[in-house]
C-alpha cells in the first residue's frame, strides 16, 4: 500500500527549535489554498496528491515522517521530547468521549530512527506518533486505529439493530400470514382450503357487489353444484312439460 507523506531526515545536528520552525513551514504549506479545476477552493496539496474524501473530522494534513540518523552530537530522544512539546498545537487532535481523537487540519508527526529501520525494516512497529505512548507500524501511526475501532463498533451495532428490526418485521409478517391462514375458509363439500382468488370472491367488495351463490363451496365444488342444480332444474322442467302433454290424451278431455 502506497503511503503519501512528507519525509525529513535529521542527522542530529539541528535543535528542536530549528525543527519546530521547519514544521511551521510544513503547516503553512498545508494551509495554502488554490482554486481547483472545478473552481472550488481547496488546500493546494490536495490538488497535487489524490486522497480519499475523509469523514467529518477525519481530514488531517499529509503526515510528516521524521527519520533521525544519529550522526551529529544531539541526542534524538531529547530532541524528540522537546519537539513534541514545541509543536503540540500542530499535531494534537481533539479528544472525544468515545476514546479517540479527531485530527482535522492537523499535521500527524511520526518519528523513527535509521537504526530501527535497519534492524526491523519499514514494516516493523518502530514508528512513534506524537501524542501516542507506544510504537506502531507506519500505517497505524499515520492512521487513526481508535477511530477505526470506534467506527467498526458503531457499524456492528447498527447492523445488529438492522438485523433485529428485519427479524421483528419477518416474525410479524409470519404471524400475520399464520393468522390469515387460520381464517382461510374450508370447502363444506370436499374440505379443501379456499384459494386466495376464491376467498376474495366470497368477500363482497361493496354493497352493490353481486351476491355469491355458493359461499361455502370451493370453486370446483361450486361449478359442480351449479351444474347439478341446472340439470335438476332441467329435469323438473321436462317432467312438467311431459305431464302437461300427456294430460291432453286422458279420457274425458278434448
């Protein structure tokens, strides 16, 4: 993973005050603003180097990596302690109750030594960020692990709430379906449950809806019942017609 950062090599000849003045220059550079190609004013460095859009309070300036090469007479440990105090306003973030800091507009300052780099390599936990008590890997030092952990917890809590809400909705829908199934009519003839279409047909939509002739029968049994009724009606009609025709030939008639 590529890391975009300012790198300053110090051979331990310069005082903490001189280094602090250099850091002031870095901050002035980071604060310079120009109009981007879209006409919007942005920090100049953002027009030179691409960075992802940060979250609220999550847009620090490019980190400054100070690498101390112990050649000169100055003790880097003493210089680092003095430098951290002199530049506190540039790097110190805003503390939040959730246990992390915001570094919007701040300059992350990370220090290490050439000896540590030789012994452990650039992937080792040999980088100390001002304001933090322990060494970290470079990505951890220039990043915000506590903020990431906080966001991960919030995301997990949000997903848990979403899952619980969806589960409640699912259970409610399941119960509603079960209650509806319990009310589903059963055919008085064959015992089959009504289809949704048949159930809707026996439930009038309004006062002027046509009256259902066989509300206790499923559609198949209804059709058979209608056929049987028509056949019975036809047979009755024929019997009546036949009886009337035969009466004409009875003795004493005509």
